C-alpha cells in the first residue's frame, strides 16, 4: 500500500491509521498525515472562534420527544 497523496510506501503503523470520523483507512504516510492534522486543527480552531459548538441547543432533544 502506498500513500495516496505522495505515493511513498507506507509503514505498518501508517497502514493502521484510520479516519477518526469515517473509520476508513487513511492510506496516508506520516509526512502527509502531519499536514492534514494541521489543516484539521485549523478547522477546529475556526469552529471554536465562531462558537458553533456552544450555539448547538442540546436541550432541543427533549423537545423532539
Ligand atoms: Zn505521503
């Protein structure tokens, strides 16, 4: 298996890496994984800035029942 981004041969540890949300194998080497991780971290920072998470009304679940 090779990295789907840079085509480098993947190590055993990199083969086991899976997407946290989809559970699908990432097929991405550690080098490319690092740049993806930074992108994700920026996204979370952005969400935190906009306070989307705190705006989600968790109490609405009770209203749906
Ligand atoms: Zn790569």
